[in-house]
């Protein structure tokens, strides 16, 4: 059985495409209680982009600070409940921001139509009904949230996505001008999410010709953006990185993330590291899994003068390390891909803990 | 304004994926008059693949000989009318074959719900209502019909697609095993459709970073299949060619075909050449448009020992040449891309005729 995957319904790509948002959502405004919700990264509050959002009087414009904490189940439940109470069921929800904001839009769209807490739906195909219309506008590139069939949430017990075909966005607006002002460290760490997706995709059993075609092209683009002559943040590379992020995400459609993301989830849940930097902290120690790609990664750190947090484990308690290790160990689908379906015979919580102790 | 393009709703990719057809259409069987139509290339009649089609007693299984003639408007209208008369409105239509069969499935799906002759809808966004569910299973790779938003039909007056977002397939099954038995000349000519899509995509004004990412990867795969060491028809290359075809088609989503397709349409309409070979006949003479790619194309002809029809014009009447030239000239969107929006100031029917005279 091969996966039958759901595409993003519609994509518009190009410089200035954000201006088409109003026209795109206009036909959807007839649905449900006829208002839109815009969830926007708090970073943009008071900035020019916020003034360009086509929100009307009846709409809700909500700025969310995702720097404090990654999206979490209680946050989604509260957001859903407060909107329903205040105004009823929206026509649609638009997320404008990075992977966290896109995941909040995706998760909330689903939770408007699925009862109870989002913790009930963390996992594959647990969602029972399609959500409301949801549209994503990435303002930073690398996460692949613009095309993935998951909305990753941290719950009281686990960090795991609401994963089903209805999670996929109905519409994506890819406007490379929007990522022009991203601070260098965020640009790097989020871009590395894409690089690492490609490396993880190719380093495991689910990799196929479809994943390879997307992954090879995304890697090529990452190298143009982060390694080769002409690298760095500029107009041309913003276009390339935006496409790389999409392709890196699409490479995972048939493949899977692996060891690095498993370690990364443990770091995020227990120590609160944001996803991009958590990936990088872990990837730096995974040469046994990813070979020369780790050298290439270290080269990119050096080229861009990125001061990756290191020697962190000395400040972690043994309890914390075991907690992280158990969280990582429980991400079965990642180890299936990275090590093989018999991974439990080869790989233990203690093996994982030993990697964390080096970080 | 950037194009907001519609994706294929769902894709399943992998060896043996054809076996999933029955399970995929099962939920759709509840719609309309609860039967499916399967349109299948006559080549498969009596062959193993035909036995694997999951048609039930209530379904219609129709073998169509597309070697005689490319899809034409009257054929679509008759197919639609006869099915409606016989059994009513199908739940869905499945096309199993090459680009012609996929276009027949796409066009018929639309014509079930749009009244009158398909000649009324040849062009961009003339279709008024979404069609019925349509699913495509390519058995030869290169045309990009599996992802394009057009269903190309030859009418009494023009060769032009029913082009709108509803034309895009609801589901594609990409099973590389199905293209394993394609005869070498068809494999080559249809594969060259993909190669030429990529070259045309990059040689014109609508090309952008999105088109380039898909086109570069498709070209790389074409070179692995047709040029590099390890080239030729084998399991690995069947996978690559199937992905190349998809990516070449997706490269065109934001870009456009150009001069070669314009010339090719004239050859097909007036002299009946099938699309793949017509492209090749034209491309061979378009060095002024495509430069080194024409040398690479000639190298591929030689490598695969393909005897391209040449010196054809000596048997064409001047009337035929002028008819072809006018058909080509009227493909405005192709010349817009290839030459620029001011192409009418630079390019005449007589210029086109001079190219045909060399073919």
C-alpha cells in the first residue's frame, strides 16, 4: 500500500502575491457565519504587513506570540472556544507567519468542527470531520508547514501532530517578498529545518523516487542559499528558499523525518527549545545517522557565523534527560524510517539518552 | 497578478499502486447514478492490465483507439451523450492510458455537466461548472496530462484545450510498473514531450523560480533516462521518467509552452502527426529558439537510434503549409511566452511558414 496523499488545493507563487489575499478569500466569505479569522505572528503587530491584511469590521485579527512557546493543545482549544462563543463559526481562518502560526491555523480550522480537546486527535487520522477553510501565508521558510498534512501540537503528554488529509491547507500564498526581513539567526535555523528534512528523507526506508526528486531539488536550492557563491539573504535566494521549503516538505510526503526530529521533539518539550534550533542542536551530534551531511551543516554554521548552543547537557538533570529520551523513543514512525521496522531490537531509551548527554 | 493554480487533489505513487484503484474509487461510487466509466487505451484490450481493472457489472469499460486520431471535440460529445442516454450520470470516470486517454477522461468529466458541444469551451475558463470525479492512470510518461489544467481537443476549427481549474484530475495513480512495456519509439517521443516542456518553460517570459525548480529537476531526470550512463528503459528509469513527466508538467503551471508546441499543433491538425512526434519534428528545426538544447535533442535521437521523419515539407502543398502556419500563429499564449507580449511586431505567419518549409 502506497500513501495516497492530499495536495494543497491551490497555490499562488510570486513576488507581491500577498496582495491577492483579499480576492482569494472573497468567494469563501459566504460560508458559515461570514467572517474570517486572521492569526498573525505578533512580530508583525504595528508593522507594514499588518496594514496590508484585508480584514473587515466583522473579522477577527489575532496576533499571537509564538516566540514564547510552540503551539499547544490548550491554546488551540481556547482559541476555538473563544471565537465560537464570540462570533460563531468563521468562514475561514488565515495564518500569516512561520510554521507555528501555520500550524495554529491548520489545527484551529480542524478543531472548529471536531468536538472536545485537540489532545483527543494527536496522531494519524484521528480527526473525524473536515475543518473550515484554512489558508496559509508563510513569512519565513523552511518548516514545510505550508504543505504538510500535520499540525504539530505540544500537549500535556506528547508533542504530536493532528495528522490527516484535512489538515492540508486549502490555499497557500507564497510571496518571497515576505521573508526578506527575517533576522539572520531565524533565517538560518528555519532554513536548516528544510535542509534536515531532505537529509532525513533520504536517510531511511520510506525514501522513494518521488521523495528523491523533491529532496534533491530542495537540497540543491539549500546549497545555493546557504553554501555556494551568491549565498545569503537576497531577493533571488528568498525565492529559492521559499521553493526549497515547499519541496523539502513534499519530499517528506512519501518519506518521513527521522532521528533528528525525534531528538528535536524531546528538546522542545522538556527544555523549550524552538523547533529550528532544536533540530540544529541535535543534528550536530548525529554523524552516525547522517554522515557527511553533518560536516556540511557545520560548514554552514561557520559560513554564516551562527553560534549554535552547545554543551547544554551539563545543565540538564538525569530526570530531564530520561524524559527527553522517552519522548524521542515514543516517536515510532520516525525510528521506523530511520532505523527500520525492527528498530526496537536495535535501539533503546538508553541509547537515545547517551546522545542527549553529548549535546 | 500571479496565477493561483489548482493542484491534483490526491496522488498515489509507487510500484504496484494501480492495485489501489478499487479502494480509491469505492467511496465515490455513492455519487450520481452509481456507476463508473473506464476509458482505456485500446492497446490494453485483452492484455493483463485490462483484467486488473476493477470494473463491476454496472460500470462501462470502453476501449478507445487513440492511435488513429488525437482526442477531438465530436468524439467527446458523442461519448458523453451515449453514456448519459444509456446509463445516466456516472459517479466518476477513470482514464487509463497516455495523454490522449487522460485528456479524454478530463474533457468528458467536464462535458457531463456543461451543456452543448465541447467546441463551446475550447479556451481558458470557458467551462461553467465543475465536472464529475475524474481519475487518471498514466501508462506512458512525458505528456504532463496527469497534472495539467487542460484537456487538449482538436475541433473543426482549432486544436485547443478545455482549460480551467476543474480540468485538473481529482486523483492520479502513478505506477511506474505500468510504463515498463511501452515500445521504444513511443517511449522516446513521449519522453521528449517532457524534455521539450522543460526547455520551452525556461525559454520565455513567464518562467519563474517555481517553474525553474520543477523544470531543473525534470531535466536532470530526463538526462538520467535518455543521456547519461545507465540510460534507457529499465525499472529505475521508469520511476524517474514518471516523476520527470509530473515535474515537467508542473514547471508549465507557472510558465508556458512556446514555439515548439505552436508548430507541433499545426503539424498535428493538418497532417495528423501525433503530439510527441510532431514536437520532435518541430524541435529539430528550432535552434534559433532553443540553442544547445536542440543539439542535446539530436544527440538523444542518435543514442536511441530514433529515425525522426525529415524532409517532409516537400510533400506538403503550399495551402497545407499556410493552414499549419495560421494554426500555429493563432496560439497567442505560446508566442506571448516565447517571444514576448509584443510578438506580433516581430513575428508573422510567413515567418512561421518558413520554418515549416524546412521541416
